[in-house]
C-alpha cells in the first residue's frame, strides 16, 4: 500500500483512495471554474492520478466446500434447517 505524504514535517499520510478522490474533487472544481472563465485552463486534466492497486480475489477452495458440506450432512436433520 502506497502512502503519500502531505508535507515533510507532518505525520499525516494520504492513502491511495484518498489521493484518487481528492484528485477527482479538484478536477471537478477546476472544470467548473474553467467553464465560468475563472481560470484559464484545468491543470488537473494534465495531471495523472495514481493507479489503483488491484487486489487478488479471495476464493473459497473446493476442499473447504467439501469439508463444510461433509460436516453439515453429519448433523441431524433438525439442525440442518435452523
């Protein structure tokens, strides 16, 4: 996980999700200001936000499902429906 420092002397770090959402917010605000001719151009359109990290999916293994099903079927029928 990447952390982005706010300033060198501060102890607060931004997460990747926070940086991405802040970039979107600033880009939207500057786009509105550009449309109203308050700024000459939107500088946020020229910058590139950091790439989102893809997490690997956590799947249930077939062996786990088989063992759960095995122990489930060992229970009395009354407890299976509760």
